[in-house]
């Protein structure tokens, strides 16, 4: 009958059980049996060797949508009585099962099943007594058991399985022993027959051995003689080798010295070639500058010649202009002087002419008035007509006179206004001329400032060219330093593993990026070697510690390490100074043991790191001194050649390639890094200076542009002023002409007014006279007189006009010459002179002066460039000579190295021949020794018998003996050995057979003892179980009696005696079964067999049997699953009472549907089953349990 264990993903924890009697109640199918099955799952072997399907069946999924992968059952035992030998007050036992696992754990620690079973066995959970757990059906099975099945159960309780297992093993060993004895007997028969054959061969072998002994003695003598000869040859060869090694050491030292010399020469040659290349480039630049300067000088000289010629032409032109201006000024002065002399005369004549003309006009007017009067006398008949006409004429003259007076006044005002305008124009012309003069001075000042700035600009450009050349040179130096530094770093990186190189580069970047001041860098950057002959010793002492990164604290190391782990950038070892605690022994204070630290220069901040690496090591002159100091002071020592000695011993030899020296590589990296940083700094400073010069040059160019713009503005203003001056001059000339016209108009108007006045006076006088037909005599005479006077005045006026015209012609000629030629020419010349005096005109002179200065500067520059070129050429020659010298020296050293290389090659061949010869001799020696060993054990006479014999005689004797041994070719040469071996094997086999016989006897005795102990255990167990059965049955049925009866083959049909016991003479093997006889109402009746009882009585008898077995081998607790299901009420009460009495010594957990079991129980639990098909168990009260049982009883 199977049981199913149900396990849930959700943990179900059950409250602690009572240490006495516990009852579990629940409906059928609620999971009570699963609860017991879970306990059996942990404690018994009911669930062993399960397949995946069986494990899957144990994992109850419930209603969850996810898959359950594992589940466990855990039992907690109270171990206060220390029944489990764990030392803890509680024992936690867990079994976990999954699809692919089945594991046990004890007190939260993983363990195996065997240990768990042994622990349970030690605590009383016996495999031989499976009745501490009684599941459903086991009582029924025991009730229906046959007699032989009860006997098998009794044997199991007695523990006979152990005896039977041991007996089976013993019988198996015994069978194997018999097989071995048979085989040994067969071998002994073969050996005996073989020994008989060997006895016959021994005699012939003795004679052979005598001759063979002689042969071996002779061969030993020959081999020993050869061995001595080979030994002497090896000694001579070793002496030659030592001498050659000393010479090789000297040659190696010279080789190393020349290698260093080659390195120095190659380094010097590389630097010289670089200097030569840089000098060549600089020389090319200088030569290019010199060529450009010479070409510029040539061009400049041509320009200067042109400027000089232009200056000469301009100077001659100016002289000519000034001469012409002087002449014109003289002419103007002459003309003005002549005009000054002529003008008064001309003015006088003009005034006289005007006066005479007025007089003529007056006289002529009088004359015309008289003629008009004479005409009117004939024209008018009456005075009234005449007076009327005269009055009309008078009125007309008055009107005309007023008009002319007005015109005269207007002309006079125009004259005054024109004179004021002329004065204003004169002032404006003066102002314009002043402005022109100021502009000319301003242009001159600006030109001087422009020239000064241009000189500064040229000077800055030349200085910038020098900086450009310096920058080019520094860039070349920086590039070379960078290349050399990278080469040195690559060479240094090749001396470390790839991860370390990546790590060191990463540390530098991290420290720079995160600004970690506590990262001091790898150890090799932090020191200098004061004496380079200690390089090898320092390098070998430090080893890979040279690449360890020194930091101030482990915190800094952790920061860097975190970044490196995140970025996966290489691997380094850190040396946190705060964690370094070097424990260095006191070092000797002697001259033959020099501490390495004394030959290092480093910062005190890093002292701990250097003490950690070098603090225990001193440099000694040789290995003997080094070994002595190691023993006396407990320090590490090393020689200058790199041979180490420490407490573990000495490490000597090896080749140290000076070309791959880490110290030299470190020194090269450091020196090139310093040079690179210095040159980079200088380059940056030079570039900064170039930028500053560019800014200054740009500023000066801007200022010069501003000055040029100002000059252009001033020139444009001057041109405007000149145009304005010309315009004003023309305006003045125009006004002067108008003024002359106005003056003539005034004169004419004055003359006309005088004539009008005369006519008016005549008309007025005629009005006062009466009208007559003719003139009076006086008037006739006056006409004649006036006529003559008019003619005379006309002639005089004509003469005056001729004289005035002549003067006026001269005056006009002079004025025309002055105004049209001389003055204009003077203005033109003055303008041209002014233009020549202005900056535009003086540019040639200024430019010539600037070009002369530039030429002077070029001459100085050419001289400097020529001198520099000569110096560079000389320096190039010196460096070339140095390069040639270095090449020659290098070739000489390399030639010596080649010679040494050839010598070394020859030496290697000699060494190879030496090694081959030595190997041959050693091989011959080993062959002789091996041949001597192959001769086997020699007689005493062999070491002295043929000591003084000659080798050729020994060879002849050996040949004779060998010929005599040929007739014994068929002899079994191993007869003695085979006889001895077979004899030894026979003795061993006899001894082995005797041991096997003794072993077989021991096994037989053991089987007998096991059979006896098994019988005793069965009898003892039967008696104990029978006694317990009677006792238990009497308690359950006080009025009755029960007995266990063992049955035998001899009385199979009769009743045997009861278990109280009489001794039986027969063997246990005669037992055929165990029967039960009980009486329920009498203690004296024979009783009935179990087959004759009712179902309830059978169940009671089965329970009594179970209790009897349990009392025979008590367990710490018991599980009963519905054991009272088939009992009558009175027997259920008796069973409950018995469980109550036994619960004082053991714990009982019982499931039941009967109320009798609840009466005596101490604690109660109810198993519930919800709608999700999940069982749960919880503590309940007795009343709840009784109510549940009553409900179940009513339901049934």
C-alpha cells in the first residue's frame, strides 16, 4: 500500500508538538496521511532511489501558475537529553527534493544520507525495528501475517541481517581462498619438476662460471685501466676549460665594455647626425635668408638709384621752379613797380580826361543849348509853346536825373559791397592757405610717425623670422625627443609583459584625469643610480618590482584599481606606503659589503618602498664574501656580475645582455622624457612669443593703416582746399572786374548827371528870357566862343585820350602780364613747389631715406647672415669631422667586436669540441663504469690480480679465455639464478598456502560464531518479545492471556513449548514460524490461535505484538496512523491508556477518528483542506477535536 507525499511551494510551519501524547484529527482525504508520509520522507527509507518522475510526483503544484522546482521537509528535534550526539539542544534535519536533486542538511549544513541514517540509528531510530512508524494498513498486514512471516519479522527485530551479511561475506572469502589454494598447488607441482631439471644443469654451469670469472677479472682490469686513463684525460680537459673560462670572462668583460662603447658611440653618432641634419636645415634657412637678403639688397639698390635719380630730377625741378619763381617774382615786382609808377599818371590822366570831358560836355551842352535855343526860336512861334516844350524837357530831365542818381547811388553801394566781398574773399583765401599749411604739417608729422612705425614693423618681422626659425628648430628637437622617448618606452615595454605595460600607461592617464596627487608612479621613475657599475646588481635585485606602482595609501590604490577594473586596462602591482612595514636586518658596515640603498638617490617620501625592495641586499665583490655575510648577518647579497646568494643558496651564471638593461632603458626613458618636456616647454614659449609678435605686428599694421587713411584724408582735404582756393581766387578776380566796371559806370553817371544839370540850368534860364526870333549878339558870340572852345577841348581831349590810352595800354599790358601770366605762373609754380614740399612729393625723399636705412639694415643682416653661415659651415665641418671620427671609431670598435665575435665563434667551436670530447670521455667513462657494473659481483682477486699487467697482454689472455667459453654456448647461464628463483617461489607459495589454510580455518570458525550469535540473538529476542507480549496483552485484556509460540520442523504438527522457556536442543534453522495463542476471558485456558479470532480481536493482538516489539527496542517517538480504526470501544480505551502510560518515556503522534484516544491525549491538531486543494494543520482544543470526531461518527 503506497503513500503520497505532498509538498507545497509555500512554507507550512507546524507548532511544536507536545513531548508526550499528540492527536491529529481530520477528514478523509484532508492530508493526514501526507503529514505522516512527510515525516517518513525524512526519517525512513520509504522514499529512496527515486526517479525523476517519482520526484516530480512529490512536488505538488497546487493552483499556482508557475512551476515548482524544489520542495523540502524539515523536522526539528528537541535534543536537550543529548540523544543525538551533536552537542546542540536542538537538531534540525531537512531533506530537499527537486527534479534533479535529493539532498540532506543537518543543522543548516549539507550532509549525506549515510551520515543521517547513522545519526538516527544512534538516537534510537533502528532500521531493524520499523514499528516506531505505523502507517495505515500495517496493523492489518500484521493481523493477516503467516507464522513464517512473523518469524521473519522476529529475525529482523533481532538484527540477524547483520549476521547474515557478515556470514555471506565470510563464505565468499572462503570460496576465493579455496580457489587460490588450488592454484598454488598447481604451481608447486610445476616448480618441483623444474627444480629437478635445473639440478642437472648446475654442474656444467660451475665449470662455465670458473672460466667466466677469469673473463670478468680480465675485463675488469681492462675497464679499470681505461677508466683511469679517461679520468686523467678529463682532468686535463677540465684544467684547459678553467683556463679558457678565465680568458672567456676577460673577453666577455671587454666585449661588454665595447658594447657599452658601441652604444655610446651610436648614441653620440645619432645625436651628431641629428645635429648635423638640424644644422643643415638651419644652414639652408640661413643660406636662403642670405640669398633673399642679397637679392633684396640688389633690388633695393636699384630702387635707391631710381629714387636718387627721381630725387635729383625732383630737386632740379624744384630748383628750376624756385629759380623761375624768383625770376617771376622779380618780374612781378618790376611790373608792379612799373604799374605803381604808371597808375598815378594813368589815374591823373584819367581824372584829367574825365574833368576835361565834363568840361567839354558842359561847354558842348551850353553850345547845344544855344543851338537848341536858336532852333526853338525858329521852331516855336510863341513863347508859350516854347516854355511848354522846355518845361516838358525839364520834367523829363528831372525824371531821368532822379533815375540816374538812383543808379549812381546803387552803383556806389555795389562798389562798397563788392569791396567788402573782396576783403572777405581775401580773408577766406588766407584761411584756406592756413589750412593747407596745417594739413601739410600734419601730413609731415604723420609721415614721420608712419616711417617710425614702419621701422618697428620691419624690426618685429625680422625678429619674428628669428622666432620662426627657432620654432622650426625646436619642433625638430621635440619630434626627435618624442621619437627617441617612444623608442625607449617601447624598448622598456618589451622588458615587461603586455598587461603591465598597459596598466602603467592606464595608471598615468587615470592619475592625470582624476588629479590623484598620491600616485607617485612606478618604482623605476623614483630613483637614480649614483654609480653605473651597480646597474646589473640593482636590476636583478629589484626584478619586476621596478614596475610596481608606488602610492601614498591603499585608498589611492583602490581608487585607481576600481577605474582599471571598470575599464579593463591591464594589470599592475601597487605599493601603498602607509601599508609598507619593511623589517630589514642591520647591514654590515664594511667596505666589502655595500648596501644597495647607498648607491641610489631617491626622495625620502618614497623611502619605505626602496627599503622594502632593496633594504635587505648588499653588493659584495665575490661569492665567497657574499656567502659569508649571508651566514653572519642573515641578509641577501649579490655581486656586480649578478650572482645572488641568500639563505636558500646561491644562484650563479646566466647571460646579462647589456643592450637590454632595464636600468639603462629606464635612464634613457627618463633622460628623453626630460629633454622632451624641456624642448616642449621652450617650443610652447616660442609659439607664445610668435603669437605675441603676430599681435604686435598686426597692431602696428593697423596703426600704419590708420595713419595712411589719415594721410589720405588730409590729402583729400588739401585737394578740396586747393580747389576752394582756386575758386575763391577766381571769385575775387570776378569781383575785381565787376568793381572796375562799377567805377566806370559811376564816372559815366556822374558825367551824365553833370550834363543834365547844365541842360537843366540852361532850360531854366531860357524860361526866364523872352522868345526872340534869333540869338542875341552876345549869344552869337558865345556860340562862336563855345564852338571854338569845344573844338579846342575836343582836340585837347583827344590828346588826353591818346595819352591816357597809351598809358592804359601799358597799364593793361602790365596788368594782363601780371594777372594772366606772371601771377598765374607764380601760383602754378608755388603750387608745384608746395606739392613737391608736401608728403606726396617728399615720399621720394622719405622713401629714399627709409630705403637707405633698409639697405643699411640689409647690409648688417647680410653681414650677420654671412657670418652665421660661415660659422654654421665651420660648425657643419666640425660636426661632419666629428661624425666621421665617430663612424671611424664605431667601425673600429665594431671591427674589434667582429674579431671578438669570430673569436667567440671559434671559441664556441672549441667549446663545442671540448664538450663533444668531454661528452665522449664521460660517455666512455660511464660505459666503462656500466661495463664494470655489468660484470656483477667480482671476486676479491679481481682488484689486485692483474693490476700490474700490460694492456696488450691482458687483451691476449682475454681472447684465450673468450675462445674457451665458446664451447659453453649451450649452457643455461641462468641455471643457478633460475634454481634460486624457483626455490624462493616454492618457499613463498608454501608459506602462502599455509596462510590460506589458516585463513580458511578462521573463516569457518567465524561462520560458526556468527551462526551461534544469530541463534542466540533470535532466541533472546523471541524470549523478550514473548515476555513483552504477555505483559502488554494482560494490560490490554486484564481477564485474558496471550502467548507467542515458536514452531519447529520436528514438531511442526505439535505445539512447541511457550516462550517462557525451556531450553531447546535443536538449531535455529529448525524454526519454521511464530504462532499466537490468546484467551480473552481466562488465564488458564489453552486459548485460540489468531486465525480463530474476530477482526477486532485480531487487531488488538496485532497492536499487542507491535507494543511488545517496541518495548524490546524503544524509540524516542512514535507515529501511529489510525491504529484504533478496527478496535472495539473497550479495547480502544485500553490502547489509549497504554499510550498514555508509555508517553512519559516517548513522544506519540497519533491520528484517529475515535473519541477514546482524545481522552488521554495532551495536545490536539486539526488538518484542514481548502478549496484550492491545499492542506493545512493547526493546533485545536480537545473540545474541537471531540466535536470533529462526533461529527465524523454521525456522518458514518
